[in-house]
C-alpha cells in the first residue's frame, strides 16, 4: 500500500473520484485547485468557519457511469481543525487518514465507504436545513431531478392564497430546491412572492436556504425592503442570512444601522442579528469599519461577563478578511472605555464558549 499523505491520496486508495464542498459559513463547491492547495498545505483553507474546515466529500467509484452518480455516490461529512494560520492541522488530518486506512487494512479494501467512517471522531452531521440545501445543490450540479417536495412548494406558491396553514405540510427539501433555482425567472417570481406574502416560518426557512446563493438584484431589494420593516429580531437575522452573499452598499447599510441602534446597549434580542452578521457576513464587517465597531461596542456593553463579546472576537480574529480590521479597531484610541475594558478582558481571562 503506497504512502497516504493527503485526503486526495486517501480517496485514490479507495478507488474514488472526490468532489469537495464546504459546508461552513455557506455551501460552496471547492475547486480542484483549491483542494490541492489546502490538502498539501500550500495555502490556507479557503472557507474557515469556527476554526475548522467543514467538508462534504461526494465520492463515487471511478467506474461509475456519470448518469448513475447521484444514485450511487457516497457522501462523507468530515470536520477537520485548522491551525493558527488557517491551514489544515496536519496532525489531525493525518490521524483521520490513518483511522480510515487502518479500518480498510483490518477489513479489506472491500470495506464500504460508509462503513469506513463508523465511530470516526471527525465525522459530523449537518442540521436538517443545511442537509436539505446541500442535497439540493448537489442534485443541481449532477443534473438530478427535483423531488416531490419541490413540486409541492411550487404548487403552494402558485395558489391564489398562500398565507393559510398549508405551508405546514411542506418539506424543507422542497424549499431548498426552490432556493437553488432562483436564477430561473419563473422560480424567482415564486420566491419573491413568498418573501412578500408567505407565513413567517416559511419565509425564515427560505431565507436560510437562500444564504447559499448569490441573489438576483431584484430579490435582494425585496428582502432589504422587508428588513427595513421588520421588528422581530429572529426574522431580522433570517433576512441578513438571506442577503449574506450580497455585496454591501448604502441600500443595505441603512437598515443594518437602523437595526443595531444605540452603541451603548444590547438586549438579548439584538444579539440575533449581530450573530448573523458575525457568522455569515464577515466580508461586510471588513468593508465597513463603522459596522464592525457598532457590533463590537454593543457586545462590550452587555452584562454577560463579555461571553458574547469573546465568542464573536475569536471567530472574527480567525477570518482572513476581518482579522486586521478587528485588531485595528481594538488598538484604536477612539473606542469607548467599555470596549477598551472588554478588549483587555480578552487577554486576562480564560475564554468561555457560548453554549
């Protein structure tokens, strides 16, 4: 058995073609060039999230016909820690590889791809929404057919009245499949109608599916308009998530500043849009120092022993685009005494995780 020195070597060993997706902040296909670069530690992992690489690896036997791939492929969900430079931690990556190779050697190369991950500490299970979106994106990339759940959603949104109780019978898979089709004029119209008229739970689920897409301009404007009117903090967070791959401009900054409000206070409800901004939109915070300052000032003014402040600071400090802007803010002589105290607290206290 040849030396196995990377994930690609591992998949070559088991006779599979592998397609990589990132399932961290957004669901995105990773290019073959990006795979080579992070797999060999030539470059940092392109989409770090919570200091890990959240990978979905779609594996199919090299002899499988392309038309059969969606039916016969196996998906591995693996979570690998990143080091302080944002690269794969080679020790844990190699431990993962060794655990797979040992299982194959013990049971033979006929070991099933799914069976090879049994009891593996690096396996994770995406939540239902993310799983539905990933399957919708994967099926689209493989030219697969839509599910019956999709037809149910289309029928529901095509009805004259869509604000009744029928939404409760719909599946997340159908909503996710609608989200991946928003560049088709017909389905864009249905998605826009849903954002404007559908019950809140349906709109929230659709927004969470839309966060993986680059939205058409008209749909972005529709969602921004809803964000301007929204008073519920959870729905504000949902709209922010839906817009998270949109470029930041003045049309978007206005409602964001309105939602965030006073620098010197931050209720529990206001943490919902703040967490959405930090988790899904670091590129906005990198582009707008004022937006970054507002959320860090607000978190510093909370009476929770800086727990939320530390959690967000750690995440943003590990994002390539926000690392320098964050430290520039922390070193500024224009921040409030409360923010300066929170920054000092970062370096003098043991970090506490938000549960």
